């Protein structure tokens, strides 16, 4: 069965050495977040992940969910794990203390999210969706709605969901048909069917708080006529107590490729009582709060499974004996050398590690910007940080989940046949991670968001935020020993800048140019952003080594950074060429070519 050792050393390195937390110093969320507290939280989160959640990952995969008399039963052990998780206060780690949360900074929450997802992605869907629903209600709910719903969600007594998708409506939310009929008492009756709703029904929590997109009778057509409603499984009274059953039920659950223990439900609303959240016809804007937060977490999910796959592959490569090193036997006393000696195996493992640790750094860096955007007293700081977050959201969602799939597959390849058969359990990563490229807006749609919105947002100021951070890093990275990192990073930045300008010019002539370039552009951007994080990480490691405080950990950082710059980043050259080939080769072929 797979192992999982939470990457605590890397989290500590990133949080205490790589990140610049100075701009966060005066934030309320940092008051309690001393280095010791952060370390203690990470260690406890690692324990829950390794000891409680990870052992259930294969069980959940084997047993899956069952629908019995309209109730969804989760696999053996999941209820107990939820109890341990909620009693430990984990759902409220970063939530508002006013509603019972611990108010720690969001980047600590991202580390928790990575660990629990790496240990058990199916389980993590339940707290993940609950937190997303919490965010929406916290942001857009009335004071009274917050008092009634949030404390139980923060405690984990109640869970949450997000109900967008319908049979005729996936990416194109303008096609939503679910109806909301206003009632004299100010509530609404919700009628319609939603499909593929993660955690739509389960037996973990006492109540499930559904956030549902629906249309009012006189709503304008398309996305401008969608409103958001909170529809609990059990109606909630003025004191925040759950009462009688609401008219919403699970019609069926899906059988799917992976994440078998996260229930994927058809939800049927038969005149269920709902309350409006936010303004009428502004539902999509409210839901975007949840979707943007969920997109970051989905990216982290991809990274998490990549990390788990990578560490299992590395452990296997040290033990599996096959063939001899090309330069002569490394272990002549053994019947064969460990496969770690083979260049192709080393390539797969180093690519995996360079992607995983590069993404982890980018994720946590973005977590700090998110914290500044939400909580900093100075509006200019909030706006600047918000631009970084807006720009990185589609990149993190799409690239990290692509990395999840790539690295899970590389991990299987390192295992050979042992990876394909189910005994080692690593094929579960390949299956479990695959959905992350599809839900929360497909990766193709993320790429369109990057070129169609973020590239031109705020007259280019959103795009510029990345180049400003990059220039800041290069300015302070002056050690000539680091030229092997800053040089390729600088070149990649220039390439990205020119590709951005090229796309901007071409898309004003033909919108298909933006669509055709989008996926390659997102990957090019992501790799350049990883070069940014690897340059920063290498600078920290080099400083330590120069100061005589070197260790195998810092040396491994430098080696991986070097590998990234020489063996991964050059992919941007090919992506640049593909982008500049333009839309013609994609849009010109006759229908018979497909
Ligand atoms: C396991 C699972 C869990 C899910 N959980 C939830 C949930 O909790 N809540 C919820 O509301 N939904 C959920 N979904 C639904 C999920 O968000 C959708 O599947 C996803 O948004 C894509 O919609 P679709 O499947 O209808 O694909 P479609 O929209 O039909 O897209 C099909 C293909 O066309 C492409 N495409 C579509 N439109 C465009 C365009 N304009 N430009 C370029 N390409 C385009 C897409 O990228 C994709 O490749 C879940 C789905 C699954 C499978």
C-alpha cells in the first residue's frame, strides 16, 4: 500500500525561509500565528493526515459510497475520521473567530489542504466543499444568516455543497433552468435537478447546507438572470437549530473513475425552501467567490496527489533492483542495481519533484497574497495582492491539476507493472486525480479565463503584477553564483512578455487566436512562474550553504532548481513556437479532419 509522509520540512522551509511575511506582520490573522504555532499546527495536521486519513484511502476506493433509502452511506471508518477531524477543530482553522473559527492565515490552511488531500482526496471533498460554502455565506450572507449557519459549519456539525451543474448546463451556466419561486414570507421554493453534486448527500454531518444557483420567474436570460440560494437539507430556524426535512433529496449517485468515497449526487429539489444569498440576479458573482477559492483548492488537490505519487515512486526506485548502471555496477554485491541509477528513472523522479516543489512554493506564495488581499489595512496593498491572486487562480487550477495527472502517471511508470496492478495502490492516484482537470471549470476554460480576462484586466495591471514581483526578485538576487538560475528565469520572462504581447495583438484581429493560444500560453506562464519560485528557493538555499549552514536538504533544493532550469523550463521554447503558429492550423481544417 502507498506511504504518505507529510512534507513538513518543505513547508517549514517555505513558510519560515522562502516567504516574505513582513507585509503580513500587522494582520489580525498573524497575531497568533507565531512560527512555533505554525509548526505545531503543521505537525498535528500531518498526524491526522498520515495516521487517520491515509489508512482509509484504499478502503474508501474499494468500498465506495452506497445509496440506501435516499441516504448516502460512506465507507467504513469515514464517520470516525470526520469525528476526529472535527473534534480537532480542523474545519475552523482559518475561519472567522466570531463564528468559532481559529482565524489563522489562509496559507496555513493551504498546507493543511495539501496534506489531507494527499492522504485521502475523497475524504477531503467534504471539508473542502463545506469551507467553500462557508466562504460564500461569510462574504455575502446577511448578519442573521451568518449567525444561523456559520457556527455549525465551522464546527463541522454541518457540511456544505455547491449546486451549479444541470444536465443541459455545465460550463455554460447561462443555461441553468432550476427555478426559485418567491413566497409571501420572503423565502423561495426551489424546483429543479442538479447533477454531479459533490458531497450532495452523506452521513457525516447532521445537516447539509446547499448553495444553489436558480432563476427567479422574471429573471433576464443567460448569466445575468441567476440568483444564489441557501437550501439546507433540514430547515434552520431563527436560533440556528435544524428542524424538519426540506424538500431536497438525492436521486442517485454516480459510479466513477476515481474518488469513489466522495459522493457525486443527483440532487432533486421539489419545492425546497431556500433563502436568497446576496442580491437577486447577482448569484453568479457570489458563487464566483466560492469558485475562485475552490479553484485554488482544486489546484492544491492536484499538487497533493502529485506529491503523494512522487514520494511513493522515489521510495520504490530506491528498492527495486533491475539492471545495472550504464557506467558499471553501483552495487556489485547485489543481484542488480536499484532502478534509481538509470537516467530515465532519475529523469521521471526529478521532473516530478521539480514540478511538485515548484507548485507548492507558488501555491503558498499565492496564499500570502490572498491573505493580503483579504485583510490588509491599506487599499493599495489589497488591490495589488488581488491582482496577483486573480492572475494565478486559473494558472494554479489548471497547471497544478495537469501536474497532478502527469506526476501520478510518471509515478506509475517508475513502478512499471507494479504500478498498473492494484497491489501497490499507486494507480489510485492516477484515477483519483483525473477529475481535478475537469471540475471547477475545465482546464480549457481556465486557459480561456487567463487569455480572455486576466491578460487584459485593469488595462494590463493584472498581468503586470507578475512581472513586478519577478523584477523585485531579480533585483535582490545579485549573487553571481545564482546566475545559472536568474539567467534562464530572465530569458523565460522575456519570452513570456513577448508571447503575451503577440497574443494581445493577434486576438484583437481574430478572437480565435486567443482561444487557440490559451492552453499553451497558460502552461508557458505556469512554467515561468515556477522559474520564479525556483529562483527564490535556490537563493535561500545558496545563502545557507554559503553561510556554512548547508545540509542535504538545501543541496537537494539547489540540485532540483538546476534540474528545473535546464530540463523543464526549456519547454517554454516549444510552447512559444506553438503559440506563434496561430489559430490557422486549428481552425482551418475541414470537418472531416476531426
Ligand atoms: C466527479 C464530479 C464532481 C463534480 N462536482 C460538482 C459540484 O460539486 N457542483 C457542481 O455544480 N458541479 C460539479 N461537477 C460538474 C463539473 O463542474 C462539470 O463537469 C464541469 O464544469 C464541466 O462541465 P461539463 O461536464 O458539462 O462539460 P461541458 O461544459 O459540456 O464541456 C465539454 C468540453 O468542452 C469544452 N468547452 C465547453 N465550453 C467551452 C468554451 N466556451 N470554450 C472552450 N471549450 C469549451 C470543455 O473544456 C470540455 O473539454 C462535478 C463533475 C464531476 C464529474
